[in-house]
């Protein structure tokens, strides 16, 4: 380059001398001075190059005036360029099977005198990314934010749609371009096809699944339901649109479910099997597709993916298709490919499948948030790479998706946008590019991100532990700060227990303390004593906690549930919804799911006479053989956070400061102007006075009394099983005769439930005949009994003996590792159940031993 400029100057000089002749330059009069010809004017060009993998070379040529030509493989500043126009040609480069090119392969730049002209050459590779939308602004897929300013959108219903047609949780295929290190990711096309659209034909609460058009769709913690829809609220017959992906077991996992309409076309996407070109039928799953009168686009074959439209529902498991479209493979050679899902068909760490795409690894594969040796069947990953000649995806990067082990529901105390962090329940939560953001608050911010979150907002965060960090996989806002009453709010936490002590434990760094007010519960809904709970709790057990954050920052549990049962054996149902049909306590339905009760059903804090159509409830229990929920516990539903803080305690006042502040045991009680006193007044409060207190736990851990009831001096109490029963006004516990009146208060049950064998605690006074006139009758939880051994006597299913105990079964008995017909003399079984009024053990579960 410098040589070229110098030569030009020399030529001009030479020409100048040749045109003026010879002579002395010192004789100015006789020989006037020769005029110097002007130097060529020059400038500079600075060529910046980005988008290529490190250690790879660009292929750029620069050509310009006077035959100038220069080849560039790296960024460079070119000086002393003659002013004028230059052509920059950028040739595509292929690295590791991926072709990188510039959007403008040829362009012109102008060099100006003494100026530096800068040109940015950005290489991009064509990409195809298939995955779940995790957020907007523009669109986030597989942890990458794609600019969608110039993207075209298409859906099942419109070829030319908009971004507004997309929602978080939808599985889409995106085409676009990006640099090797993720620079300037840009979407050109985004396509969404529903996995299914049609009526729900079956719902399995135990398996957390539902069926549409013969396909079973499973629900997990990341399945998004539109608006007010939930899995529990889903009904057979509802028309829904489902977006789904397949897991490692080739089961469909629903990523988004929304209500649809029966006026919409029936839609189904799936893989062709058992193709019969003569009868013009094939199967998708168990559903038969008749395409004899359909418009078929593409070539049908077994194992190809197809999209089907139909105008009517299946008849006798046959869907008559109007349209069948064979879906082409979305990936091609030269593209940068992204796939996400569970590892399937795992042969080795160098050969496996993800979403039916064969993946191979090599020495150049980079691993993030995991290691090569951790690859195995069922692990969730995001893989990026390029296809080889065998259409195998050669992985350049594999990122492990961490399993969610922590769920926090709390109020935001701090947001740090610079460090991509927020604080919730005293825990620092890290946000990364894979975090899914959803806003279901009144604000309903569509492009919801960290900078939209404010202190005091109510969030639910699902997180994984990565090294020492708590990393959010999903952040969902339920309320903005203005809609939250912090004095009534109850935090919720799910995770693994550790650092267990006599009265507390830790969940991922969050310390939980319990007190005399804390309610303890087994997974099946059975109540536990504090001592029983801590005897059962071991390191690593899953716990669900509802807790009040106290002024000192610690958390006091108002309720703790332990989950230490064998998931393969226990199928406990937790259903929240509204009673939509009611015949009796033993025959009603919630959200279309049949429910029954029996002697061991507990009604938590309410009279079952309140149950009726329209009442919101939470039911915990098990499914019997007919799919009916056998309730172990029923609670009334509530949207009021303050209800979660309700607690009660009874006993003698152990420490008395004033009528406004005293203790029962170690529990602080405070009263105020709203406190109701029964059988006495505030002035009767004193040391050793026996009282029963109901109220709400405040942020100091004190019980703010709503009601204080004094024990009567002549009050008498008895508890145990009803051993004699004539009527609700004439029964006995042991030798004690009992009667009730219209003033008797029933707790956790009703007068109609009185019968032989029920467990009661009765408080009242003795009349002249020494009959206990009940002031309060509280139904106690029926103890679960467990026996195991050989069947030593077998008469029938309703009459056999194990370990000397007479046992009976009924329609609600569940059989594990066997069936009812396997019961016989000598069979080894483990039986769980409860004793009825005849002291016969009613089996709720019979497990056959190996």
C-alpha cells in the first residue's frame, strides 16, 4: 500500500521535471521556481470483524482506485488509502459445519481526506431453534433473546400473524441468524403449531395428566395455564389448545394449556404409525386417522411428523381428517441448530437423542452447568451445534437444565438490576438468560422482566441450586406491592430439609422455626404432633412450609407438611376447587371429580353441614379403584392470606404481664379492643387461669387473640371412641353417658356424624344424673393402624385375619403390588386402615409383600 502511494508521487514529480527543462534552481530571475505537483490525498479505513468463532479467519476483500486490492482475515486499520470509493466483498466462512456470512456480502465505502472510515463486518450463521418461549421483549427461546422487529409470525390459524399471538409456554420453531458467540440474535420467522386442540376426554389426578384426541398430556410445575385455568379446574368436555414437547420416555409434556372453543377446527400434531395406504388410515398414538377424503400435503410415511385438521370430533376412536400436512425436518446442513429437551435413547456420552434428534459429542464440545460424565437418560439439556452429513447434531455446546428443588412464595425485599438478582424470603435469587418471566398480576406486563419488579411485589420463584447460587428457572408475579397487605401475608416454601434441630430446620439457607402454634401434617392430610413430625423428618425430606416472616427476619412456621412417602406406592391427591354436585357427604364432586368420605375423614376447622354446591374446598385423599377420591381431609377454601395465620391454643396462663400480654407455655398472647371474651372478662385473666385462645399470628410471632374463652370451674371433659350410640342426644364414651343440646358446638364434624366408633373429645358439665351435657364436641382424627404378616385365616375379601386382627376391605381399599383376587391364605401383606365401630380393621391399603 505505501509502495503504491510513493510510486504515484514519484511519477508525478518526474513528469513535472520533464515538462520544465534543465537549469539552476538558484537563479530565480532567469530560472523561475518549478511548482511542486500536489501529493495524492489519502484517508484510512478501519475494518471491524465480529460473529466468527475464535481462532477462525474471515474472508474479506477490499478493492478500490488505481487497481488497489487487499485481502483481510482479521480486523485491521488500513492507512494511506487514496480517497475515493472502495468495494468490500465478504465471502462466507464455514467452521465446524456452520456457515457464517454477512447480511450484505458486498458494499461500498468512501474514503475521505484525513478521515478514518469505519466498517463493521458482522458474520452471522443461519439458525433454527426449537423450544419453549420463556419471555418477551423481544422473544426468549432456549435462553437467547431474539430481536423480532422484522420477523414474520405464523400460527395454525394465520400465516401472517403477530407476536401478540404468542404466549409464554408455547413451543415454537424459530428461524433467524446470530454470531458464533451469540452476537445479534435476530429472528426472521417464528412458527407456532398447537400439539392438539379439541375436547378433554379424560383427567387422571394421580398421574397429573389429561387426554385430548387420544393423546395423554402430562402436567408438571412449569406447565402454563391461561388466565384462571388450572389443572384442578380442568373438566372433561372442556375444549383446550395444548402446546407440548416430548420427554425422554416419549410422553407428551404439556408446556401450555388454554381454553378453546368447539367452533374451532380439531387439530393434532404427532408421528405417523401403522400407515395403510390402501385403507388410507394411520395411527397417532392410539387414535386412528382416516385421511381418505383429506387434502394431503407432502409424502406420508411411518415416523414422519404430521399436522392434522378436522371439522368434527373422533367417532369410535377414528378421526376423519380434512387436511394432513407432512412437517419437513426443520434443520439443514450449514445452520446453527438449537434443541432442548430430555436425553433419550442414551447409548453413551457421545451418542444419544434429544427430541428425536440424534446428538453426538466430541473433544470440542463445551459443557455448561454440568460435565460430560453427568450426561445420562432423562437429563434436561439445551444443545447447540451443526448437522453433519448423517443429519446427526454435532454438539458445540451442551447446557444442563438444573432440576428445580426450591419454590419460594414471598414479597420482594430488594432488586439489583446490575447484578441480575432479587431478594425474596431473605434469599438472593440469581436471574439468568434461561429464567422464565410471567406476570399474572393486575398489571399483566407482557414483556415482563427483572426491571419491572418492585419491592413488595408478591412473587413465586421456582429455582435450582447451582454451586452456591439459587438460580431462578421461573419468576411469576401474582400481585404488585400496592395489592399486598404485608401484615397478613404468609410466605410459602418448598424444598429439602437440612440442619434439623428439636424445633426447627433449614431449607436452602432459610431457617424455619416452629412453635406450639404450628400445625404439622403428613402428606396424606393426617395431623401430626410436633414430636411425631420431628421423629419422622430426616435430612433430604421434601417439606412444604407456610411461615410468617418476623420482624427480626426469621421465619415462624404456621404449617408444615412432610413428604417422605414412596412416590411409587402412594398416590395422594390434593384437589382445590368448587363443589359442583352434592348428594351427601359420601357422594359429591369437586370440579367434576367424584369425592366420597368415610369414618376416618377429617373436616378441618368447620362443620361438614356447610358443604354444598358452590362451596370452595381443598380435598386430600387417595383414588380408589373406580377413580373416586376417598377424602382423608377436607378444608374450606379461602383467598384471604390472613386465614393462613389462624391458630389456637389452650392451657393455663404461665406468665402474666397484663390483660394485654401474657403467655400460655412459651407462647405470647396479646389482646386488644376487638378481642371477644367468653365465660369471663379481661379482668379475670391472671396467672394459672385456664383459657382457650383463638386468633392470628402476627409478625412478632405472638398470637393476637380474637377470642378468649375461660374454662368453667365445674367443666368436665372426656375423650375416646363412642362405645354406645342410640341417638345424637344419647351416646356414651366408655362408662360416661353423654347428651347434646341445641347449644352444643360441633367442631371438625357435625351431629349427623355421631355414630359408634368415632373418636371424640367432649367438654361440658355433669347434670344431676351425672350425664355429661356437651358444650363442645370435637371430632378427633382417627388413628391409622398398620399390621403386617401372613393371612392366617381367609373367609372372604371382607373377612380375613392378619397378626390376629380381623380385617375387611371395601370399594375404597387400594391394592398395591397385587389385586384383590390375590388375597388368600398364606399371602404376605401389609395393611393400613382404621378400626370401625365393631373393632374390625377397615383396610384403606393392602400392599402385597414380595
